[in-house]
């Protein structure tokens, strides 16, 4: 063991640990969710890129010596390659506005960098976690920037899965283009419709949701690194602030830029809330889509039975041979979780106070969770459900020739009033006579 000391007192921690006293205090005092920073590799990666960029900007601004700056950058590069990823142990939902996250990263980088000078862990010389690794920065602008970078990166996977789903649903819309079936309103029979037309509606919905999601994520390219705590930039030199975003763009490959108002960036996280709202909208639409598939495939004898979903596993421990729509149902439950994540994000937005929203980290983590769940579930939905969905052509033909479709066809030819009268006086048989006898019924008064 080794002992580190701060203004609060002394703490014993493992001798070879790259993290330090601030990390230990966060773990001991603020853990509850069992969701650690190391479980969010894109967030860790973004934090390391921010620290690497800050070191380069600080060297340019002559805040750090070239040797110290290069050693911090070298440590970040090695950590980015996957070295010692198990050292990021804080609970990502800790209080304090994200200070535990920032200090966990600062301490790991400092100890890793100092090892190159033959210094024991915990000595923090020549490189100190706050004096050097955190130079010209604060927790608020570091975490604000990194969580947005992580969400942008996470979205790339979701976008790919969305595009794949759209392509496969569009293929089904084309495949089912000549199949006529029945539509329903208020869960009651309505007019004829082509099954491909139904599926084209799902394609349009998915395309629209992706477009809106892309627009919301695009906002996250506006960041506040250099604004320090509340957007004033106090603690960061003008020379540093002039180059930090350019250095970050070079290191990350992202086209980032400063928010128009950095005080706004510290106070308000509605850009994150917009992304979460779009995830909620997507989840709600996917729930409707999955529920439709369950209804359309219901049966096999007592349900709609218009489509047949792939059988992926036994559906019951009681009914032999029963197959349930388990993939759509799993997607629905995934989307329930996404709706829950959005409620956390909106609560974080609502409960921000005055000059700094200290709950922004919880919002960002829940957005990452929502994206990760959808990115994991959508390929299963595409591969195990959509790809193998088949049509029951015989059942669709039967339904398309039902009473209400006939009524709709006749109404267009003979008027709403006449068909209503026939239904009232002659019932279903009168309508069928009119349809099949070319306009004649057995009632001479008609």
C-alpha cells in the first residue's frame, strides 16, 4: 500500500494503482450505480483526447514546458491504445459536477507519465494531476466537451444500424408490393391496402427519425473547452484559448467549434436534451412498429395472421410448438429503457441551477446508455426479425375481400347514403349482392 494526503486527511491505496486519493474518495463516498467509468470506453477515450489536446495547447501557450507537455501527450497516447483501462473506476453518476471523473483521469495520466521519469506512483513530480495535467482546464469544460465527443462517436454505430434497418425494411416494402390485404382504423376493418404500402410507411418514419437525430447530434460539435468553470475562461490564458479547439480537432478528427456563448454552455444542456428527445421519439416509433408486427403476425389461427415472423426459439414451456414474437418484444423492452434514460436527461435539464448544471454528466451517460442499447438491439431486430419476415398471401387475400373493403369500393361508385341504406335494410348479404351482381339487389325498390 501507499499513503496519499490532501486537505481532508490521509488515504491508503494500492501501491501500484495509477489512480490517486481523489479517485479513492469518489469511489468510497459517491458510488451507488455499479456503472464505472471504464465501462464507457468512448467517454474515457474522449477525456484522454481532451487532456492530450490541452497539453499541446499549454505548451504552445508556454504554460507547460515542452518536456512535460510531450510526456503528458505520450501517456495519453499509450492509455488510448488500451493500456491500464482498468484504472478508471469512479462511479459515473457521482455528485460534484463530474470532478471525480476529471480527477480519476488526471491522476492516472500523471502517474503513468511520471513512470517515464522513474518516479514512484503517488509522488506527482515532475507531473502533477492538477498543476500540469489539468492546467488551463476545469472539470466543467473538460467533461462538457468529452461527453459530447463520446456521444458523437457513439452515434456513428447507431446511424449505421439505422441505415441497415431502413434498407431491409425498404426491401420488404418492395417484396410485399403486390400483396393486397386489409387496413384497420380503431382496430376495426377498413379499406384495402397493399402490404408493401404499409411497410413503406415504416421506412418513411425511420428515415425521418434518423434525419432528426443527425440534426440533434450535429449541435454537439459546439463545445466550451477553454471556458473553464462558468464560461468566463478565468484560469486559462488567451494564448491557450486561441489554440485549444484547433488542437482538439486535430487530435479527435472531429469538426468542433466553440459555443457562441460559453456562459450559456455552462448553464444549459438543452443540446443534450434535444438528442435524448430524439432518442425517445425513435424509441416510441420503434415500439409502435414492433407492436404492429406482433399484431400482424398474431395467430396462427385466432389472430390477424397476415405475416409470419421468423421462429428463433421455443415460445413456451407449456404449449408445445408455440412460437412467440420474442424479437419485437425484446425491442419494445429495449425502447422502454430508452424512455427511462430520457426521463433522467430531462430531469437533469430541469434541475440545473444558476451558473453551472452539475447534473450534465448523468444526462450524458444516460444518452450513451440509450444509444448503446439501441445499437445492440437494432441489428438483432433487423437480422432475426425483419430479414425473415414472410407474407401469408392466402390470409391477406381473404381479408382484402371482406365486407368493409367491399363497402368502401361500392361507396365510391354508388354513394355513402345508398350503401348505408342497403346495409341497414339488407345487411351484409345486400352489400355482397350489389357487388357481385354488378349493382343489382333482390329488392326492386333499390
